[in-house]
C-alpha cells in the first residue's frame, strides 16, 4: 500500500533514478521500502460561454491526458 508523504531525507526515485530533496512529495511503499516521486499536478479552470472547463496539467505543463485529447495548446 503506497503512502504519499513528504521526504524527510534526500534520496533517489526508485522508478526514474532522479534525486529528490527533503520536503519533496514522494510515494513510499513500506512493504518494499521503495520511494518514487509523486507527480506534481496543477489545475486550471477557464470560464467560457458554455460554462467552466477544468484541466489538470502535470509538472511538464501537459494535460493529464496528453497527447491524446489535444488540449495542451491552452
């Protein structure tokens, strides 16, 4: 069972090998003692003539469905 938490110590992501600093958001699995970086998401809401449209972007600025839906040009 994964736990999302803040890192207390510097470490390395088990999935990508990227280094992380204390305070980074990580997913920790106590059974395997593996830590992976949690995705950073940003939500954006636009108000249009047909009501609000809500989009979620990842840390690279692409939507969560990228590149499938084509809304990354916002």
